[in-house]
C-alpha cells in the first residue's frame, strides 16, 4: 500500500496495516524533520510532489522489493506539505517471514527514496531566507 498525504501520520496505524499473526517479522522506519541541518537551525520543512509521478515511482520501488525479497506486505506513507520540526515525514512498514528479509527490504526502500524522484524537500531555516533543496 502506498499513501501520500498532507495529514499527520500515525506510525502505529501504518504498522497495524501489515500486522498479521502469521508474519514472523515487521520492520519499520520512521523519518522525522530534524531541528539542525548543515549546521543551521531548521524552522520547518516543505515537501512537494507531483502525486501521479510519486505514486508511479513508489509502485516501482514496491515492485522491485517484491522481486528481491519474499515479503508478505509493505506500506509506504509519505507526508507532503509544511512539516514542523519533529513531525513524521515518512513511515515504512515491511512484513516478512523472517527479520533479515524485512530489514533488507526496508533499507532498500529508504535508499531508493533518498535517490530522488518522489518528492522535493526545502528546508526553511530560522535565520536564512534561502532554502536548501534536497
């Protein structure tokens, strides 16, 4: 399942979507907005996306993960919009028969997302009016 939302995200609800009694492992990743980046104090983070392109890229990542590992379920929830320091920007939950597959698949998703193509992030600093793009 893939979700792109401007709404607050509950990691517990995302994890519950992959929780089943017959799954041996659930691994999750929660990415938050940090307060310091590149030595500067962050005021907030703006995350923008073209939802159609982002959904296609996320589906591609899920497809790649399913080809590489024997998974039972995966959920990727990406926040968009203005996020305050400390807010959750990303939740990934992976369910697999065994922990090693779940850890590897979750790491692969995080690394794939960091390569770009899903969102554009602008850190807005407290003392600087020129945001950095990543």
